């Protein structure tokens, strides 16, 4: 992450300080200062950087990047300098700087403050191509021979589901003292079959394993996990050295992806029975509780496969103290539950809605939150139930980037000077995906496409560009779409007045007053507009990035509540929500944010939905929930674009169905709806805004195991040449058109 540094710099400063300040001055287009900073860093650290570079034959392993920090910083300074020279039109000098990176520092990486490393050599090559041709062509997929195999089990086990009581003894069900003691290991192994604990030997006699076992020792089990060679990955994971809870979960995942649903359910359930306290770490360093994820997947698979005729009842894992980064103080309350046969009436999928009773609590007037005697929550607009069917709408033109200070305001963008706003009114659908506007492909505009999809609100912020009231009034009046209006509350330093290198400090009185002023301006500017649905504050601030909410969540939560109270004083007619980061520090939110009415959160948990999120929020703070971001990329390395689109559609359908299953009267009854992320691919997310980057930026529950941030749109911009007009509607668009109508 970017360090929080004092303004200015001193002699003998760390190489990273030059980088931080270099980026900052580049953003301000203070080129002379950029050259001063980068030249000093290069002069001071180049010798050490060269030694490190000469010692490398590949990129440093993940989490070891800091060992090579000096090399990374020197190469990044060359890159920053090259960018400055390019923007000043000094092309020959810029080319020299970029070539230095390619030739001398091929394994150097720059840290993106959004949370990942990127290859400086790769971006330098892309930039040189742009300087040479003026455009960047899409690179063709590597023509490697892809081996596609599925698992074929030699020993699928003798039981489904496995009756664990026949082979051992449960104790402490529903307590912190839960245990399962195996009394008949041979019988249990025989019942479970291959790939399911405690059966750790039968795979060794599998003919397929015998064929490949010599190859396995040369393979990295993490690299092969998300490949298409599921069989090879399965056998590798059977012999890898990961803790058994982790190993069992990913064996189940591989079985599921091979279509062996019964064996996958057995494998996921083995996690719950034997390893309920297993945990891993997300890319962001937050705990990931594997047993809870396994329960969620079992329930998802049983719903998707009604032919199995089973339900998992009373299965839960509660983690006390589980909302922070520290796993040492976690206490697990475990009941693995049991599989029961569905009744005949269950097969007709009748969802019996519980009686809500009378309203016991109301918040707001024009837009109202109502909690009923049953404990369920609803959002009402003009006293009519309103399910949030939202989308994040930010139609960024290819080639524009906030990192480079070139991002336009889409609400006023009219590049063809015809008096019409481009994306909302002149977008057209490339039906045959040939990147050409054929005669039957007329302008329709995003606003019409959103209406046809079933969208009833968009999520936007009043920063950094001021929204256009007239356009938003038209959106509401002509298309029936409302607006969720937000203030970043110091995220990315927006509104706080802090320098980027300093970051917003939520205990700093000056920063607080600046942010409250920004919030006040937002509410006073828009509170009388009929299209405003609710107010939201922040954007996953608890993950950090330009602010210290990750390091001081208590100060952030206290200030968040103060800002919410201000909004309610200025506009008592509407509820106030937050945009949190999953359920990290949910306990802190619960303690210090009584005046925040809605727990909104960005959650990317996979196609299986949101798991225990609903019950966690209900238990800890009893507030209604909006999933303020969820989505998946429509690209995956090693898969076709069609397959990746299929996965994206499946992901969205699974998430929305989970939201539906927790609306008032169902499930936990605290869901108000969700906001899809996002409408249109944004090409700037992986740095070079003229190039549709295909690199996986960080690990996640996606088709190839990686997040491709530039591919999250329900619409593609095709090859980018007719941006911001061209739209290629992906399959997920039509999923929502069906679900939301």
C-alpha cells in the first residue's frame, strides 16, 4: 500500500517515498518535480536495484515482493518519469525510460494502491506500442494446447449421504466444545470414497493416479487448481501438503467442477464435520472461514440439484470475534446439522412467506424503512414496497483514466457535439459483435437499456464530478430510475482535504470538518430532488486505500455515525446507509453506528451467494442489508469468452437468488435488494486505459481463480474503437431482464 508520509522529503529517505511523491506530482502534472524526485531515487538506489535484478530469473513469489522493494521502486521511478516525458511530448526521452525498464528490470513490479502488483515491463511495452502506432491492438490468446479432463473416480464410496453416527460419536453440538470422534475409520473411509476424509489412501490405487503420479511432484498445486485439467489437479491436491481443512475444501471444489455432485457434497460436508475451525486468508489478508463456505456450497448444490431430494438442516458455524484480522481469539460454535429427505410438497418449490405482522418501527417518510413484528425489513417508496434492483453506472470512455487525470464527466460528455449526452442517449447495441454499426443497429441509449433490463436505481457519487440535476431528473421522469447518492467519506482522500501520501485520518479534526462539509453540500444540493432514493457513505473504507479506516476502524465508525446524524438532521425523509467492505469489523460497526440505518456492503463471495452474511448482520446489529456491489468478470484465462460469459451469468443469478431468498418474509428477512457491479467494462482499471487488460489482478472465487477488473461489465465495449457508444450485451444482462421483470 502507499505509505502515509509527511509532506516533502528529507535526505536519505526510503526509496518508496520517492515513488509515492512521484505519482502524486505526476497526477498534478508538476513535471519538474517529477523529474527531480525520480532522478534522485535512481541516482541513490540504482546500483542496489541492478544487483537485485541480475539475481532474478522470474517474478518474486507472492508476499515476497517487499524483499525486492528497491528494484521495484527504481523501475517504477523510470516508469513515472517516462509517463511525465510522454505527457510533455518528449517522446524520444520517454521511449528511452520505458526501454530501460524492459531491458534492465524485466521482473520489477509496481504496487497499485487498489491492492495488487503489476508488471512494469508489460505496461512499458504496451505504452511503447501506443507511442509507435497510436493504438493498442488486442493481443491474440496464446495458442497453447489446453488439456481438458474431468475426474473419474475409481472409488466413489458406498454411501450418500454418509451417516456419520454409524462410524463415530458427536459431542458438544452447538457449543464451542464440538467434536466428532471417529470410532470406525475403515468403515467411514469405505463409505466416503475417494477424495473425502478420512479416506486418504484409495486414490493411490486409482488407475488414473498411477498414470500421472510421476508428473505430480513437479507441479504447483495452487497454479494447477484453476486449470482445466481437473483430474490432474485432483490427484495433486490429494498429495499436497496443505492443512486438511484447506485440502478437503479444494478437493470438493474440483469434484463439483467435474460434475460429481454427490461426491462434492460429501467432501464439503467432511470439512464441516472434521475441520469446522479451518480458515484461510483472502488476498486482502482477511480471514476466510472454510467451514462456513462449505455449508453455503452444500445448500447451493442441493437447491441446484433437486433430484437428490435432500436438505441440510440446522447446520451452522458461528465465529465469535471473527470480524477482525486476528484469528487467535476466535471461538467457534459448531453444529454440522444433518441431511434430511425432502417432503413431497417441497419439490413444488412453494416458498411459504411468513406473516410479517404490524409495523413496529419506521425510519424516513418519502422513502421509508419499515420493520415488522416478525423482525423483517422492507424499503418503501411512497408507501409501496421497493426492492433495490440497482447497478453501478459509470460509462467510462476507452482511453480515459482517473489515474491520468483524463476521466470525463459522463453526464455532460458529447464528443460528437450533437447536443445529446453520449452514453445515456446514443449508445447502440452491436448485436452480431462485429464492432461495426450495421443498418439495423440504431441508437437506443443506456437509459433505455437499463429500463428494459429492469433497473430501478443507479448508484453514483457526488464526487469528484458534480452530478447533473437535469439529466438525473430525466432519468427518473422518463425511465423511472432513481438514484442512490453517495459521498466517499474520505476514501481515496476524497472530501477530507488530505494529500494522497498522507491519507484521510478519521481522528483528525481538520479532515473530519472537511468531510462533514462535503456531506452537507451533497445533502443540501440534492435533498429536494425527487429521484433520490437513499444516501450512502463511503466505499469499503475499512479496506484502507487513501484512508486509515483499516488501521483505526473505531475512529472511522464513530465519525461515520456522526456523518449519518448530520444527514438525518438535514433530510429526515430518507434513510442513510454505508458502503462497507464485506463484514470486516462488523462488530465495530454495530457498536458505534446506531444512526446508520442500512448496512450496505460490497461482497464478492462467489456464485453461491453471500452465505452467513445475512444472519451475521441480523445477530450483531439487526439492520436491513443492501449488497452494494457484487459481480464477476466475463473473462477467464484458459476459457473461451462464451464460457466466461456463461460463468458471469451463473454468478449473477446465484447472487440475486440469494438476495431474493432473504427479502422480507423469507430467510433472514433483512435483504432490501442489491446493486450489480457494473454496467460497462472500464478499461483503465489495470493501468493502461487504451488496452483491455486480461491479467488476473488478485485471487478470488471466479472461473479461473482471478479477478479481471476490466471485465466486470454486463456490457462490453467491443474492441474499444467506438467508445463510448458501442455496447455488446452479455448473457448476465438477459438474466436480469428475466429476473427483474
